[in-house]
C-alpha cells in the first residue's frame, strides 16, 4: 500500500519552531534553515520506526543531529546510520567549522570531532567511516535515506546498488539533497530513469527533492537507473526530458545550467572536476 503523501503539499516542516532545534545549534551544518526543519520533521512526524534512517554524506554530523533530534523527540528506537569519509581540508575547516564556533585543530580527520558533536544522541547513532563504495548495507529495511554523497556518476550507481533494494515500497523516502546542483547532472537523470519506482513528493529550496519509493527496487530497476555508462548525448537527452518536469522557472533554469555544464565538460562524471560554464 502506498502511503498518502498529501501532507507534503503544505510543507508542514516550515511550521516547526527553532526552539525545537535549539539543542542542535552547536553542530555545524551546510543545510539551509528549511532543510534543517525538514530533517527534524521527517524523523519526528513521517517515519514509523519500521526501518533505519541512513544519512550518506554527513560531514561532521549536521544533518545527522537534525535527524536525531526529531527521532529522539518522537521516541523512535530504530538506528540512525551516518556515513562519511570524515575528512576536511583547511579551506573547508575555515569556512564551515571555525567560522561556526569550532576550535582550530590540526590535520584533516574530523571523525572524533563528529563523535563529540553527536554525543547527545550517541545511543541512537552509528557512524560509518570511509569510502561509501567500500561499504555494504546489512542492517535490514531502510525507511529514510538521505543522499549527499552522489558526487560522481559511479558513486551514484554504487549508492543505488548498495541501499535502494532495502527501501520499503510505499513508505520509504529518498531525500536527494543535490538534485538541482549544477555540478551533479546525473542525479536528476537517475531519478528520471527510475520514475517507475519513485514518485517526487516535495521540493525544499534550493536543491533538495524528496521521493517516495513506490515499487520494490530489483535488478531491473538498478539496470534501468544506471548513469555511470551514459555518454554526453544520452545525459543531455535525459536532462531535456527532465526539464519540463521542473515545477518553476527557476528550477528549469537550473536543469538548463546542468546541460550547459555537460556540454562544457565533455566526458566528466565527477562533480568537483566540473568547470562552471557561466
């Protein structure tokens, strides 16, 4: 049975007061305010505790803390699994950590910092350190999958192969945090190719799109949604198919920028290697 998603139409997370997120303010995050409230709402109001919450690409735990706060407030018992390399270069440390109150430290390792920041929710969070492509999931059903790690086409395929088949049809959500990011055109293409298995239910400014899994992900789905082997012409063709589905002029412009990026970076399938066409 497909769960009713009409409540997403009114974006109820916007009504959440910042007082409910007071405890997480000490955990730095790159999430916009609306996204922070969304994550809290998803674990406090949407999930039914029938599977794990998986956070792929948690940086130093900013997204994980927002998920855990909602999870805790609702008395949920399933585990939250957070994955990252737990590394940050000096530029990232300066811009995303030191400016947000984190004391300076030597080296790139952020694992122990993340452990300290997430200590208030330690009994419900499991951290997984390393390259996601080296991981396997054996934790049972996944009820909520947060994606901020699909930084290359191959990783996008790898995430699908490792995690999508564990989603619960009719209930599980996939949150594509970088859906409209100009450097990552394979993300909207993947979800377009998987439109028989996923239904978009909400948009959260500026880049995030939320999808409901509607059918069991099997080998047929994984093959249909594979983006790593697409050449530039195929990628552009699918982006053209995606563009009319964007709900606003601004979103359509963002898809159009992705197309220009593919044209300006032939054969490139890694986000940080994409040169800005503008």
